[in-house]
DNA sequence: CGCAATATTGACCATCATCAATTGGCGTGG
DNA sequence: CCACGCCAATTGATGATGGTCAATATTGCG
C-alpha cells in the first residue's frame, strides 16, 4: 500500500520522487482512537498534525444548546488539522466515527520541510484549499437544497472522495455514520433523515444500511443532489484513466472489479 | 493609508520590514468594477489574484434553479481569489456589491515571491485558512441557527471584520447589501429577512437601513447570534490595543472616536 | 417627475421539527 | 444460549418556522 499522505496529495497534483521520499519520513508515531473520541478538541493548541490512516472522522462544532453541526467527514489520507500548523488554536473539534488510527506529524518537522521544499508547501496549501472548496459546497447544501437533495449530495461527495483513494468496490463503500450524524451534517432532524432515506431508497438511487452505502443509480443520484464534482479538484491519476466518473454510469447494473483496497472498520 | 494587503496579512501575524517592502511591489494594475459585475466567474481560469481595495463583494454559487447562495462577503483588503493561485479553475463566482476597485497581482509574481519568502507564503496560506474558518462558521450558521440568529451572527461577523481594518466608526459601518442578498447569504427568503430585520430592530440590537448598519447593543447582538469571534483569528494590532471587542460594550451608548479611516462607496 | 428596484405587508401553505411510542439489532452478562 | 438493555431506526401525530404568492408602499435615481 502506498503512503496515504502521498496518495492524498497526488490527487491534486504530481510530486517528484525526491519530494515523495521526504514525505515518507514525516510521520513520527501512530495513535489509535476509539469511536466517538475526539482526535482534537475545540480550543486545543496542538504541536502536530493528524493524518488519518484508517477509520473515519468528522469535523464539528458544538452549539450553546448542545446541538452539533458536522462540517465535513474525513476519510483515510486526509490531514485533519493541517490548519493547526498556522493558526494558534483550533476553532472546532474532530471526532472519530469508528475506531481509527492516526499518524502524527510534528509541526516542527512540517515547518522545516515546507521551508526547504516550496512545492511540498504548495501541495499542502492546495490540500487546505480543497478543504475550503468542500466547505463552500457544504454551505450551498445546507443553505439552499431540500433535505433529499442534501442527502443525495452528501452521498455523492463522500463516495467520490472515497473512490479517489480506492475505497469503493462494486459501487458500494463503507460510510460508518448513524442517521443522527447524518442529521447533524445536513442540518435536519434525525426523524427527517430517516424519511428521506426511505424516499431515496424507494427511488432506487442508493441504499444505506449499517454504515454501508450501495449506489444503484449514480446518474440519478447526482441529479437528485445537483452534484458536480469539479469542486473536489480530483484529477485522474494517470493518462489512461481519463474517466473521472467514479461509479458505473449504467443504470442499476452491478459490475465487480474496481481497483481498490479493502478497508476495515469496526 | 497603509497598504491594504499588508494591513490584511498583519491581522493574523507580523511581517518584517523586508517582507513588507516585497509586498508593496506586487500589484501591477488596478481595475474598477460596476455594482453586480463579476470580478471573476465560476469556471474561470485566472492568471492573477484580485485584491479588493475599495468597495464590497460577495462570493456565490448559482444553483440549477437560478437561486443563488452567497458564501461570504469580501471587504477591502481581502484577497478574493487567492485559491486560484493553486487550483486550476474557479468553482464559484465573486461579484461586486457596489462599484469597487481591485488590484491585480499576477500569479507569476506571487509564485516567485512565495518561493523566495517562505514567511510570505505562510502568511498568504494563513489568510486562506482564515477564509476556511469563516466558511465553517457559515455552515453552522445556515445549518443550525434560526433565521434571527443567522442574521445577528452575520452582522457580528461583518462588523468585526470591518472593525479590524478600520472601517467602523461610532458603532456603525457601511454594509451595502439588499435584503435579497441577505436572504441569499442566510438561506432564507427575502420576505423573511424583512420580518427578522424588523424583529431585531424592535429588540433594539441594531438597525440596518440603506446599506448601513448601526449597532445599538453589541452584547445583546452577539448573544442573539451566538457569536464568538475567535474563529476570525483577529489579533490586536499593537500591545496597547489589548481590547479585542470592536464595539462599545455598554448598552445603547453612542461614543465617538474609534480610530478609523473613512471609506467611500457609491 | 416617473420609472424600477427594493422594502413591506398579509394570507396561505409546505417542509421539516418536535414529541412520543415502538421496533429492531447487537453486545454482554447470567 | 438466551434475556436484558441500550442505542439506532422507524412510525405516527401535531405544530412551527419559514416559504410562496400577491399586492402595496417606499426609495433611489435618471
């Protein structure tokens, strides 16, 4: 398995062999987290960045009345708190959705490397810019779309990003969230999540059961969610793979054989 | 008047004299825009960054049904499309709210400067990270708060940011948006914006008339909007100015004499 | 002075929240 | 191995926040 950080950064641009070698050396140690445990908490001052290796996490803020707003989901390869490198204090928390492992990269190391390798600095910067693009689209999602479209859009986004790192097989992928968490991400109540989920299943767009999503109709789903993947800035990895659509575009046909690695959670 | 870019970047961290001098030399030319004209449009591939000098702008995306979601407001000093430096294509548009002037900074120049001055690169990176923090808070606003709280929060955010660049005087500031645009920013209908605006005025929190906001009760407003400014990462400029609260905290008392420069629009 | 855009108001309605109860799944301890 | 218990999922009923439509008033501007 290739280095998750390198794979992550190569989504958005290429790296030289030299740079890859440097990136290989960044991680100092690994840490495990239980489900529902914070990787970092609002207000923390951190001395290292957390690179998610296995598992899933979510970025969230707590509101005064105890409600929670999830602002993004993090998947393997994501650097969860890269902004901590330049901003003194975290303004939100990140929590593991399932048991997860994280690689720690000390800020000091990152500081030195980005000084010495401007292209690595740029690659990391670019990664945070894509994060910002995801936030923007998330604003559109909760600000303007109906509940069903919001959910469809979220499934498209997560599916697309998981596909880009090889975590989609046979049009299905692990997405270990509860309906409660979906509600917190979409700004709708749990009850309504449930109803919308049923509606989308009835329309045979996709199914979501016990933390696993199976796409039946990618075209219909993107239409329902008004999903346009360009904001994710995912480039095809090699020239032969010009097809940027992550899922089988044919209607309701299941086809095996997507290149991807198994990923264990829970 | 100090260089807007320098003033902007110094909000988040200090710069050396050497770096300031370099920053002085970045702008190649100025461009004017009419109200409602796009500074950049969705899909554009740009070769320079746009630094807003005077006026106001908003970042937005158009939805298939013609609705519009505003994702942030840009004020003088903001670099509107810094992400264009590293991402090939803009994923949204930026439009002038009023006649505005913009300074253009070629990507090539920025490229060279950031290669030669890692600290400048970091300062710019930090600026985009603060943008991302604003997006995150915007998600919370639109996703979880009631209409009145959304509006209150937005007024707090814009007021705070304007204050940081000296565009607030006597507890009031120019904020040239229509109720239509407020609705597009907050994800609520124009009609409802109007009603909520009246409600907040009735509560004597603030007044909004013909593009100008006057704060009556900063404490009450922050409470109503659940506003906590820490996400904006605004640091006090000098040691004597340890007070980070931008407005007079006393209730409904008008006090002149905030240090600030006049700013002309329309 | 008059047009056009914005603001305002009222009436009615839809999406979605809330509350409450039930079911289902799953791990654990007896 | 089964029962208990807990959490998530599901369903039904009711209500509120905010949307839509339409008409009128107001403001800014040429």
